[in-house]
C-alpha cells in the first residue's frame, strides 16, 4: 500500500512537464502502457486464472480495467494540464 501511494504521488507530481509536452490523451496512453509493461511478469499466472474464471466475470474485469481507468486518468491529466496541481487536487 505504501509503495502504491508513493508511486501515485510521484506520478501526479511529475506529470506537469510531460502534459505540456505531449498533451493529456497521449500522456495517459503512455502511462497506462508503461503500467501494463510493468505487470507483464504476472501474465502467466493471469492466463491460468482467466481460463478457470467464468466468461462473464472476465468480461466485467476487462471492462472495469479499460474504460473507467482510461476515462479517470485522461480526465485527471486534462485537469492537471490546465490548472496548477494545488488547485486541481482541491
């Protein structure tokens, strides 16, 4: 939990210059693909679990992993690109 909180704080603290350079949507895509690459070591275990899970549950997890995540990160990046971080957080 502590590592996740630290990672999130670093992500939000250092994203401003990258948002100015790339824009909110490309920055979000880079961040999500980087996170996916860091999770690749867990892929073999995931494949085994997906095979034994019901299709409905797998589709629900895929939906929740893609749409709310992309929407939340893209809107947060858009707000942080337009406002100072102190105002955007509040």
